[in-house]
C-alpha cells in the first residue's frame, strides 16, 4: 500500500470509531445524568472491572487480524474464523463459571449486589467472541465495515440504556443490561459483513510462532488493563462513595479520548505487518500526529472551559471536580502514547520482553504510589500522572532505539 492510501485507511476507521467513541461517551454522560453519584460510581467501577475481560478480547483481535494478513485467501480466513470462534467460545463459558464462583468476594470489595455482578458475568461470553469478527474485518483491511460495526454497537447501547433506565426505571440494572445486548447486535452485524468469507469452503491454515505472539500480546494487554482500572478500584476503596463517584465521572470524560486514540493505533497493526521499515516509521509518525492534535485540542478546551464542559456533559453535581479535567486529559494523553508504542512494537513483533518489564514496573509503581499518597483527590491524580509520564518516557526510548 502507498503511504497516502495507508493514511486514508487510518482516517477512515478513525473517523467511524471517533463517532462511535463519542456515542459511547454520551452513553456514560447519559448515565451520569440519570443515576445518582453513588450509583454512577458503582456502575463505572463495574464497567471498569469488565474491562479486564477485554484483555483476551484485544489479544484475540490482534492474533486473528495478524493471521488473516498472512493467510490472505478467503477459504483460509474462514478456517481461522471458525477455529478461533469455537475455541474462544469454550474459553468464555469456562471463564463465566469461574466468575460466578468469585462473585461473593467481588461483592465485598466493590460493594456491589449479586444481580449487577451477574449481568457483568453474562457479558463475558460475548466479550470473548466479538473480537474474532473484529479481527477478521481488521486483518482483511475492511476498515469501513469495522467502523460501522463500532457505530452499531454504541448506538444499540445508548438506545437500549435510555429505554431501560429512563422509561422502564431499571436504574443501574438497565445501564448494565444494555452492554451485553449491544455486543450481541455488533456480533450479528459483523457476521453479515464477512458473509462472502463464510460462503467459502474452508481450507486449513497454520501460522508459525502464533502461540508465543499470543502469550506476549495477552500479557501486554493485561498490564494495560491493570494500569487503566487500578486508579478506579483504589479510588473506590480509599474514598467515600461520593468522592469515588466524582472521580469516576471526570475519568470517564477523558477515557473516551483514550479509546478514540486507540482506534487509530489498532489500524496500524495489520498495515505495519505488511510494510517495509521505512514506511513503518512514517505510519507511526502520522498516527502520533493524530493523537497530538486530539489531546492538544482537548487540553485547551479543558483548561479554558472546565466548568462548562463538566456541567453540560455530567451535570452541575460534578462541578466541584471540574478543575481536575485538564490533569486527566494529560494522563490519558501519555497513556495513549504508551499504548501507541505497544501496538507499534507488536506490529513489528519486536521489543515485547522489554515492554513487558516496563509495564510490570509501572503497574507496581502505580499501586505503591496510590497506597502511599491519597490524602486528597488531587494528590491521588498527581500520582497517576507521574506514573504515566515515566512509563511513556521508557517506552519512547525503547521504541526509538531498537
């Protein structure tokens, strides 16, 4: 692919998924308005906990996409799809039963009731199988279809949540039910997008080195997820329900930017796997430019209009933490660049071990700093920021030197 075609592909998916991320953010904004601060704190903690199950999701998506890039032929891609779908579905069912056994302990730590955790548990199987479809779309460079799939998922989520919470008054349960329902809608829409592949007669395909790559990807995404959810969990543990709810609200606003940036990073993986080293650096630079512009604009807005942004998007009940918005933007900016380097190195199948060491060290540092320094919410956020700056610098050095 020519470099301008590559950039066009990146912009196509990024545009679709940016809209999807905005709709997803509106879902959380809507829930912030419809739920009490205390209920929203619990809701966001549960959703963040479910993010841990996207670790294998991101790994599966990455592995399937990489396998499809190498297979190329539709009949081989069908074999890859069916093979991973069967294996992952069984893994999802097994994980669901393990989760059920852990519910009593999660109730105590998260201060959540049984039914809210059960709804999250029911999402597990769907969370496991949907990335198989996404991986095929990504690996076959069907970025338009992948972007539309993201839109379908998020529109289904916000519409279902509004109906269940606002009209049926199911409160937090309605918000949680909307999540697995939206994933189910995206799965069937994804099957429709690859119907031409599913019509083919399958042909066996074996990829060498896929197991080692899978393990490395799983560990890297696991650590990214841990670094993402640790502040949310510890905020709920150290602070009152109201303060942790306020932190959840302000975190949600800026986390949306992180997922928008990640959509551009995901596009890199199958493209860089095909490109020569010279083009790989150019692709990295262009994606980095997108992230810089995204967060620079967001930081300016968060610095100039923090009260207006928070009052409009979250409501006046969150206005007391509006001054923290710009700090959270900076945190997720550094986090986005760190994940950019992770995706880049995975695409090139390099620097995996040293990247793992950096993420492990960063996770331990984050936990230690938050345990030692959490007298105020500002101090808590400052510790998160320090961790992300150090992690970013280390990954930057690794990526540029090797």
